[in-house]
């Protein structure tokens, strides 16, 4: 596909990296020549220096041949306008990033009336992701499939955990029921575990379950943390606002610590139920005074990545809380794994993932649709959900027979047929109309047939 | 410096060259030169095996930053030339290896200056390989690899930058591989059309093929001792036209293929290029009209020599060393001029002269209005300061290299015209100069030391100086 990306910031860069890896032809547009060059020097994309809102610049970027335009400049208005012009100038699909909460209320109006295909709000995306994790505090990350009915829950194997030292094939005996663990991350390495695989402390295992089984599973393996009742957020930005709103509506007692009194009074106007504290969130005494020790959840959402990391480490040290830190900029993934942070959220990657999923589904062949896509462990593995539209080599064959024909390192996690979720065994088969979730170490698949050799 | 990755790519180069060497092998067999064909096939096998051995050690990371890109291209070209010279010596046609290396470098860099007094004594296989090396070197072997094997991802732009010509190398389409493919498709198209046209004009297939290699690659190795002189007038005109076409920026052809005619004809560099050819031809025609029987003949020789020199090809149909001083001076100035950027031609490139000319006007303007803010524009775009600076540094390095080479080869004690035009012809990848190295002369008289200096000049000229200079800088070879 021909893709134009307007705006070469953090998200723009991530998008070029990931979409470029999937053999798309990418043209980037930005007003700042340095930013354009930093991308074209490093990645295989063409750069154009200019204003993406201008028709002429878009012409130069080849808007008449483009299939997709993604506007991710710093300004919402520019992004919207850019997409509108692109709609008129070419026949491409358009994606805009819009982050102002004011516009967020009108998102569906904007999308329909301006003819946009997708509007992304990274802050809202981030807030939703954090809120989802708070439903299962034991998890590091949760990816949902089949409209939320199936979850892929990533959790860290602790010392006391029942899984520590257990072999995968013995899992069923110990638990008394069957769950599927399609993926384990150990250090930098991603493993698709086989029966003789044994878990170690520090592994991040991923379990594919329904929400109901999940709570049973976590109780059984020794995670005691129950429902989140109290949450403390440091930093009063847009994410905090969205998150607090979600948490409050779920009945969680939410406290926001923010240093700027103007922001505080604004928040208190918009969120009457929340407790707003005006003070320095990096002050250990203030945190303790406000009851950090008894908070179930702690989220560091300040503007500084370093501060967020340290805050989360501090919270982990002082209490038993679930600590989440937001990281905007820095990209030391290998290091972040080492310092045993609980959960780190990268808004940049969340945004990029959503766009990538959209691009992948555009690229669909007729046989199947990519419904969901999650990149795992910095792109070393992927979890994909396909909707099977047509019979092919993979349909109507028992998985037992299919397994010899599959590529290496592929795990078929679940098949959703109507209201029923099947965790497949050798006798099950994929049928037309199924939603199939597959975890694999291959990247860039657009069709379910791609899992075959 | 990522040494293993650099070595890995050099391994590729050797294997590609081995594949290319199969062509002269076939030619050798066709003309019954079995011994020479055997030499080529053995060299090809050895080169392939060598590449295989080098490639055994797989690089850990495939990162190739600017300095690796530049160094890889420089070393790759040296390695390619060194292997390409082997058959000349092994077949016994050029017994001295330094001479063979000179001939091979002159081929790959599309210079076309020879050390052979009479090329007609060479076997067909050697003649073909000489001319074919122009074709390989014209568009560049790295661009060729990128067109076929996607081995480096995003970083390959660093290799393309080092090998392609012009002050600001860009891509025609977003992907390096597609850009490389388009360039080679245009190149191949020109070659095939040219070959057919030459044959229609009355050349034999072997002559047409070798001549078109020298033409589209802007090389200039002829297969006759008197270059193109003995061919018919129609052949000479056909060659003139294809030389001019080869010196045009390839993005013009790309725009034409995409039916963006307005864009194709609005590139100011190309307008200047065609204008310069027209004016120079007119002046020289008038200047030499007494030498030839008709105006038509004068015009033909003038046009041929002008296009041959400005595109840095180096074919000749007349001994222009005997022409009046004005004509010779114009040709020497054209030697510095060069073809368009983004073409297969060498030299300084017209776009660089345009940028430098505009810089001079800008500088003068700032003297009149000291607080004036003025940017240099070209084809409706602002030329970035970075490009202007690189152009100025290019010019400075160019003259340093030229003067130093001039000093070094003057040890051989030839006259100044020979030395000066010899260095200029080498550095700009033209081929013939004036005096002893004129169209009827050759470089055989120089000492081995001078030949090595000139070999460096040819490589520096083809790779636009910096890749050859960077490998001389010790810091380039440090790991840290």
C-alpha cells in the first residue's frame, strides 16, 4: 500500500518503523526538515518537507496514488484539516489523531461529517488500557479479543506463584481445569512453550481465557490481590482526567495529586467525586500522608518519564500496590525489563498498534479479516484475531492434521463460534464464520492462510 | 565500524561480479577464444568462492551508518576493480598488473582512458569485458544489488548516497529497492534501444553492444584504435544522441514514464545542460569550419566531441588536439562541467555549478544589503544550507585532489598540458585529454606510481570524492 504519514514525531517515527517493516511504501511529511531527515536517513521512506495541510504538498507526496493517510502532527486542527483535504484530493482512507477532550465528545460527529475513517485519541486509549489492567491487578498487560469476551492476560511469575518451576504439561493436573498459555517471555526472548517447558521466576506468561476463568486461575496459582478499590494518580494531565472518569464510574475511590493549583481547580470542577490534592507528587511524605501504603493502584502520569519510573519503583517499595508508569519518550526496553517495573504503558505504541491494525485490515485479502492485532514484546511476537470469511486450506481440517502443515512457532489460542469460545484441542477444526485468535513469532500476516508453510 | 557487515557486502559484490564475468566467457567461446574464456570462467569461480568464504561470517547487526556506507562503497569498488583486472593479466593481453588495474578501474569508473596503444590486438572476450565494465560501473553495482536483493533495509540509502551522483541524492519512490529497480529498468531500456538503433545504422552486433555499453555508462572504451572515427556519419550521430540522453538526470525519464510531462521538462539543470551543449557546438562548428569540407561535417564533429566531453564519455571522431585554441579551451572547460546529477555521467555536475553560481550571487547581494536574508532556490525548492555547504566542500576537496595529483604525476616530466588535462580527464572520468593523452594518445607512458595516483583519481571522481577520502581517515577504521 502507499501510505502518507503527516507529522514526524514519536508516533510518526514508530509508524514508519512498523509499517515500513510490512513492505508498505511510505512518504512522510513534516515542516521541520531535521525531523524528516532523521526518518529518511534511518528508515526506508521518502521524505517531503512541507505543510501537510497544503494541497500542493499532498500532491507532491502522491496523494492521488495513496491508499491511506495518517495525520499525527502536534495539532488536532491540522490533523483534521489535513484529512479533510486528503479526502477531497485523493481516494485514500484517512486516520487523524485528535487529543483535545473537547473534541473527544464530538468524535463520532467529526468522523461521520468530515468523512474520516478513524480518529485516535492516544490519551483516551492509554486511560482505557490502564483501567483495564486495574480490573485484574495481577496482570502486567491485558489484550482483549472477540469484543472483550476473550482476554490474553500477561502476568509475571513470582516466587510464591504456583507456576514457578512447574512444567507446562503438568499444569492441568495442578489446576484441575485446562487453560492455554500460548506465550512466555523470558528476558528479551519470546518463547512459544511446548509441553516440557518449565516456568521460572521472572517469566512473563500470557494466559488466554475468558474473564470468568481468569479470576479462578489467578486465585488457584496464588495471586491473592482482589478487586481494586482505591487508586492514586500522580499528575493531572489529560490521561488522568480520562482515567479518573473511568475509575470513578467503576466505583473506585480515586485520588489525583497535581502540583499546579489551576489544573487542580479545573479537575475538581470536572470530577466532583474525585479527591484532588494540590501538592508535589514526588514528595514521599505527601504520598504516605495521602495513604499510598493502602492504595490498591498507583499510576505515575507526570510529564517526565524518569519521574514516572522512579515513582512506580517507590510505590512498589513502600506498599503492595499495583504500580503503573507511563513512558512517552524513552525506549530502553531491555533495561525496563531488568528493573522489574510492574506495568509500563507506552502511549506511542498503543497509538501505533491501533493504526497498524487498521492498516493490516485494509490490506486484507478476501479470505479473512484481521479483527484484532497486538504486537507483543516490542514486535517479537504478535497476537492476531482473524475472522474467517471463506473456506481455505486451514478450514474444516482437524487441528491435529493441520499442525504438521503450520509454520514454526504458531499457537492457535481460541476459536469463537457464535457465543461459544473454544480452546481448541486436536479434534477441533476451524470453520467459516469463526473468529480465530493466533499467537505467533511471525509478524506481518494479513490472512489466516499465511499460517501455513 | 561494523566490519563484518562491510565484509558481508563486499562478499556480495564479488559474487555479483563473478556472475557478470560469465558474459565475457560466453563471448570468448562464441569467437573461438577458448583459452581466454577459460580464464574468465576460472576467475569467476575463484571470485565466487572468495565471496562465499567472506560471507560465511554472518554480521550480528545489519546497521550501516553513513561512514560504513561510504567506506563499503569505496572498498567495494576497489575490490571489484582488483578482481576485474585479473583476466587482463591472466590472458596475457596486459602483462603488467598495475596496467591491468588501471584499465579495469578506468572501465568500472566509466573513464575510458586506456594504457593500450592499439586495442584491436585484444581478444573479443577482453574487449567485451572492458566495455561491459562501463555498463556495470555506470549505474553502479551497489544500486544493482539493492535492486535485486533487499539485504539492508532502511540503511541502504547510505550506500545509494555514496554511489549515486549529484549533490543531493534522493529516491524516486519511497522504497530504495523500487528506486533501484526503476533506475536499472530505465538504464536497461536505453541500452537495448541504443543497441538496436546502432545496428540499424549499420554496426555489427558485437560493435553495437560494446559501443552502447560505453555510451549509456558514459564510459568511452572503443573497440577500434581510432575510437569512433571510422564509423559512418549516421552511427556517429546516433552515438551523439545517446550520449546526450545518458547524461540527462534519470528522474526526467521517470517523470516521462509516469506521464508527468510538466515536471519532466521543468528541471532547470537539464535545460542548462542542453543549452550548454547547443552553444558549445555552435561556437566550435564556426571555429573549425575550415578543417572540414562541409558545415554538416564540422557540426557533426563538434556535436560529437562536445557531447562526448560534457557527458564524460570520451569517445572521439576527430583528433581535437589539432583544433584551434578556442575549441580546445571550450572542451577543457566542458571537462569541468560534467553531466546532470542523477545520471551515469561523471564530472562536477551541472547542478553543483548552478548552486555555486547562485551562492556567488547571494553573497554579492548580502554585501549590498548586509542584513538581507536570502535562500537559494532551485526548481521552486529552497536548497538547504547543508547541500550548499556540501557543494562548497566538494569544490575545495576537488581542487586539492586535482592539484596534489598534478604535482605527483609531474615527477614523470611530461609537458604541462599532458599532465593537467590527464588529471582532469581522470578525475572527471572522461578519458582522453590533450597532448600525449589526447584522443590519439594513451596513458601508457606514465610510471607505475603515476598510474596509481590516477587510479585513485578515477575512483575518487566516480564516487564523488568523499567515499575515497573517508577511507584515508584513520578514525573511520576505529571501532569506537
